[in-house]
C-alpha cells in the first residue's frame, strides 16, 4: 500500500506546477493512495494513479486537469483502486482494448492475399522456373481451397491438418513440402503484423504428434518400389532391347546407370562426354542438390552413339535432350512407366507371370531398377 500523502485542497492543487527538474513533476494529492498530479514543462497537467501489480509498477492516466477536477479524480481513482483489489490490471486492460480496436479497423489479410504478397519477393530467389511454378502450384492446388478465404490470424492447427491429411500418406513428398510452404507464408504474415502466436504449420512440437513422420513414410515408400527380381533381370533386359522407341532406350539407359527417371529424362548432350565415357549431372537436377558424375560403361556409350540426335531449327533454344519426346521436349514421367507396363503385358498375354517384385509380388516399375541394381 503506497504511503498516504497529505490531502490537498482544490486551491492547493490549482497552485501545483512543474518544478524545473527532470521530464516531469509528480505531486501526490492525498485522499486516495497513489493519486498524483503530473506536471510537465509545457504547462500540461494530468491525473495519474500509481499502483503495483506484483513487482510491476504501473501508472494509469485519469484525465487532464482542470478538465477533471480534484473531486472527480479522487472518485475515479477510488473506483480503479477497488478494481485493482479484485485482481484487475487497468493498464493491461486498456492496452488489450486498444489492440482489439486496432484489429477491428485493420484490413483483413486472407491466406490467398498473404501467398501473393509473400511470393512477390520470395520467387525472385529461385533461378529454376520449374521450382517457381511448383511453389505456387502446390499452394494454389492444395492450400488455397481450404485456407484461401480465411484470415491469417484465424488459421489453426485443425485448418492446416485439413489441407495435409488427405495427401500426407499418398503424396508424402508433396505434402511435406506443402507444409513447409504454408509455414513460410504464415511466418511472413506474423512478421508483417497480420497475425500473432505460434505458427499452426510448424512441425516440431506442433504438427509432429498429429501426423506420421514424413521421412519414415518416404523411406517405406522407397523400400516398396516393385523391382525386377535379380534372377529375372537378364531375361527382362533381353526383352527390353528387342523393343524400339526413345522411351525404351531411356529405360535401358536407366537400367545401365541406376539413375532416377527424372535424371535420365532431363539428360542433355552437353552433360555427356562420350570420349571420356562420363555423364556429369549438374547440381540443380540432382535430388541432393550436388553435382553427380556417372561413369558410363561400354554398353551405355554404344547405346548413346546409336541414338538419333534431335535437329533444332534456328532460334530454337530448348535444351538438347538425349532422350526426347516427338515434339522435341522432355519425355513425360509416364513414358518409362508405359514401357515397363507393356513389357509386363507381353509376358502375361503369353501366360507367364510377368516381371514381378520378389517380395511384394507386384509388377516392377522403373524406379525399382535402382533396387535391382543394389541387389546385384
């Protein structure tokens, strides 16, 4: 309880002025503990109520003098003292009211608006046009239908889960990247003052207990890519070589180099040195983000030397793909899968079981050739 000051009269209060020291002078006026008249160099005078909340010292403004008289100031201070005794902190209460008022008049920023604002500068960091397109497309296709019209300060864990859960186990890689992109957009919204508190898309200590580990799901998925059984590989490879077509040669190249489908389909002639029998894949095309050098066997070099080269018209600056689609672009992701599927169909039509994974019994897929290579 503050020490009781001498109770001043209205006449005595009227005479109180700034004493010439410091930024202000506080004159205790008595009657109510902590009530004082603040006087500043410019001549302004204001009533303040000084009180403590725990170890915090507070000052509550009660109006200017003489607009608020001494009697009125004591009445106001007495009422606030009663509320303080009940556990109310008037200063904190006023601050909360101001913040609420500001939120009510501030424009609502939706998730779609935040995405556009964030990507306006974020995409300039990426040199790869495909990466730029993926950033926006994942947010447009998966996040915006659920979160797009929501104010960023209203988005919760449950809302983010509505976006992620439908694809978390079926499209784990996409879902994991999507979560990180939602988190980045909401981080921007927080920094820009459009929301407060914990980011609902944060993984550690937030979504981690609610979703299976993306790393484990991806490992399980990779482990279960159906592969050609090692004992069947000679017969499968022989059947493959009997087929024609650019996609077939690309699949043969993948089998001989144990490269991923995307690395094979994106291969360009400048990456390959036939004389040195080396294929150098640049970092931007590698999953790990590091340049990778592949030593080419005689069979691979022979395959490459026999490939038809694409003839470009003057001014056509598209990549010089090693394995190209009929219109000169990159082979589609399904082109190699289609060759593998037709190889299986030939076997099943002949009454044979086809090229099946020895563990799961499922028909082999192009990515499974890497597993067969490891078995060998």
